[in-house]
């Protein structure tokens, strides 16, 4: 069942306290900021207007998306560029009801073109501190390795990150999955675990060997969370494993809609109704045109979700996070108060 979202429901969803657990900072590069950073850094863009930039945001699969995504990062050069990118996202997230966010960043996409690791992380960190102080939003960083590069490069990046381990809560794995299974990076993730990082991995929808990648992430790597992951419905044993371990799934309905007709709505709602820790997130919102609350509303319209299901998704977003128990309880109480009207 689908339906039009009522204005009062949209307002309720935007105000509903939420966490976001699947958000690529580089994927929040809106065209307006891209132009400002290009001018700041003396970069001439092939596009002349915001509309021309948006016209390039046309994708039909992961590969076509990445072909646009990585070249756009060229405008990110200095620490203040990374600061501005993160702070603009955090400001928008705060207005969208996000109280806590665990954000991916891709250092190899920058160090590989000559930008120092320190420039990347110091810019992001300063934005986190400013947003906490001025907006009251909580944020953490998750460092992702690019799976279409070598495991040796990933290990070198992990070593470079160790002096900043207090600024990075966990590590992840993203980019092109074809021929790049989780076990390729087993030694890197084992070392990251020994260094005290939490672990997550992308297992994007409908990729070659999706089910096997999910199995490797869960059973061989031992991840603490699984990104995307809705193809898990193809293996009942893995569904039960995730349920038993309380592992969260960070689903992204609107970005799913770029490669599948129905956002994986049946799979997402089915897993939610089976009490798995399903969460909704925006992935790369500047490219897919939808931030966190938009994803709640889009799935609601596609699947006819009831208000109590939307609230359950918000509660899951905190329960699947890497918050301490005390902070988790505080946010869950915020949801209870909000729903009660207080």
C-alpha cells in the first residue's frame, strides 16, 4: 500500500529524534558548495551552473555512480574544505531531526591525489567539534577503505590513522564490490580490531556474490554492523545469525531506488517486522536527492508504513549505533518524550 505523505506526518518525521549510521561525508557535496570550493582552490569546473552539475548526477548502478562521485572530490583540497563539507551536512542533519551520526569518510580518495591525511581528518574533526558546541549534535567518524584498491594500501592507511584513533570510532569498507570480497581485507580488519576500532562493511544490494559477501563479513571478518545488507533475506541462516547477535543493518531506500524499482521496501519492512535492527539512512544525499528524513518518508510512501513502524526505525537507529549505554538510553527517552508530545 502506498499513499501521499500528510504535511503533519512529514513534520512529525522530521522532528523525530534519529541517528544516521550510513552517511558518506564525500556524498554530501552539494553543487553549491562544489562551486564555492572550486573557486576557493582555483579549480575550473566543466559545468557552469548548479543545474548542469545536477544533470551529471544520473546513475543506473554502483559503477556509474562512482564514475561521477570520485572526480567531484577534486575540489576538496584544504582542511577548511573538509570542515565546510562536514559542517554543512551536520547543520542540515540537525534540522532533519538527527541527534547522533556516525559518518563514513574515504581518506584514500584524497591521499591518492596528494591531499595529506592530516588535512582530511583535521577538517572533519573541527566541524564535529563546532557542530557539537553550536548545534548539540553528536558525531563520530568511520574510516572506510576503498575495496577496489589493494589490501596493502588499506593497511598503510590504517597505520596512518593510528595517531588519530581517538577521532575515529571504527573502520568500514566501500567502493566497487565486483571482485573485491570482504576476505580480501581480512588481515586489515583483524589489525583494526586489535587496535580497538569497531568494524562495519558495505554489502551493497544486488551485487555479484552479494550473499557470499554478507556471509564473509559476518562469519569471517566478524563485523559489528552491516551496511546495506538487505540481500541477507536470501539466506535464512544469516538472517537468524544477525538477529541472534543484534547486528544492525544500515539500509538506504532512496539510493536503492536508483538500481531497483521498489527501494528494496519489501525486504526492509520484512526484516523490520521480524525484529531485526533495520535502520534508514541517506547514503550519499547530495547525489541521490534525499537526506535522512526524506528516506523515512519515501519508504513510508512506498510501503505504507504506520507511525509506530517509523518510530521503531528511529529507535533502531540508536540501538544499532556505537553509543555508550547511558547515551543510548538518553536518546531513547528523547524519542519517548517526543512521541508522547512532551
